[in-house]
C-alpha cells in the first residue's frame, strides 16, 4: 500500500477503516467511546457545533453528548466526576473550586469565545435604550412587588405591565448579569420566569408585549426577526450589542468570556485530547457561526498548549471580573489552584 502524500488525518481514517473491517471479519463490534459535556446553555451552541464536527471527522468512533443543565448545575456534575468537559458562561466560583479540590478533580480552564449578554423586549415595545440604572430598578431584589409596570421604571415609558424572563439561578448568565447590574452575583428579584433553556425566554418575550428578558447574544442573533434587543447605556452613551461592540469592549458592562473546563484526568484519554484539540483548533471558525466573538488565533494556540501540557487551575480566583476585555482575559496569569488528581 502506498502512503506517500497522504495527510495524517487521511492515514488515521484509513487505519480506522481497516480496524473496523478486521473487527467485522472477526465478528466484533466496537462500542463508540463517550465524552460527556454539560454546563452552560450559552456555551451549548458552540460545544454542540464542535461535537458535531468532531463526530463527523471521527466517523462516529467517538460519541460526544452535550447537555445544558446550566453553569452551576454543570459544575456540580463536573466536580463529582460525572462529566469530562464543562461549559461555563462565567469563571469557576470559589465554592466550585473547593468542591473539585475536595473530590481530587483537577481541571484545565480554557476560554473559548466572548459573548455579550443581550437585553431583549417584544418587537412592539417602543423602548430602544435602557440604562444600567434602569436595569437595576427593574431587576434589583427590592423591586419585587414594587416595579410591575414599565412606567414604574421611567414615567416617560408606556403604561404597560412588566413581565420578566431570565436565566435560572444555576446559570452562569444569572450570576454574571446580577453582579454586573445589581452589584452582587445572585442578587435578583424572584418574581420572574427563570429557565436554563434560553428558548423559553425567547417564546415568553415574543408572546407578551410588556416582556423583558436576557441571554447570550447568540440567541438574539438566531431570533432577531422575532424579538428586539435594547442598546445599553452604562454612562458613556447607548451601545447596541453586536459582535463588533463585544469584541472592542465598548458594550459594557455585559460583555464576558465563555469557557470550557476539562478534567485533567480525562485529558489522559486520547479521545478527550483529540476532542479538545478539535474544539480549540476550530473555535475561531465556529464561534462566529453560532453568534459569538472568537478569540485571536494566538489565544487558541496558547490555550491548546495549556490543555495538552495539563496546566491546571484558574486565572480568575473565583471572581467574574466584570468588564474585562479580550486582551485582559488573555493576559491573566494562571494560578495553580486545583490539586493533582488522585490516582
């Protein structure tokens, strides 16, 4: 057999076909390996795209399941060793760092894209701009039972019942949004419709003229013909959420990095290493396809090296780091917080 001129991927595919043929000849059927991914509904579209491309490239030899139980719910599973890869729309919290440490689970932190949390309203709502202070009046814990009409926020706004939809409390989007708007992660009124499925928010906003919701920019991009995004004014003028304003850090304070975390022990499995390599090699192309802002190519090269060399820990110290730009995230030094996993 002549191998000259074949790429490494082509050789691997031929060897895989030969192995499968030998198995069939001997009456053997190999079950595909499984990689379990869970976590953020915001990161879900990117992880799903990576999983689909990886599965096609590997001709079904590796099965990648992608769940969306929310960043917090996903970290609970991840720190129990139930998943290999965790999508997160915020950095790992100190309590989650402690849980992983107690379980002997080391992790590699990998920023994969940037996002802008987008505040959306019904298409028939005449409001186009909202200030951070107005968002605080709407979403602050003390507003529950007091701010129930758009006119309660601003007398110039329409006399229209306010109906709120947003991320569930296990969501990283909930943590980031509440900290950015209300000054404390988790501080929020509770009389709204919470969900880990952003499509529920889309449907709720479409179906109610007085509705407001929030989620990652990708879900707005997918539904912009049915809902309206508001420009946000943090004091320097109203800025509309776009991939450009997220990339240049002018959309504040709701721009944020997105992550995947991979268990260090899982990286010892060739299938997991191959999947993470595929993910980071293709993220620059996949991120804009699903509506997010890619990192520079050099960042993906650096983070791939971090994964392949097993450099564990976090660069965020359990904090969300509101307002950080892409460049600032890339420049943060990694702290070796997590322990080596137990054998």
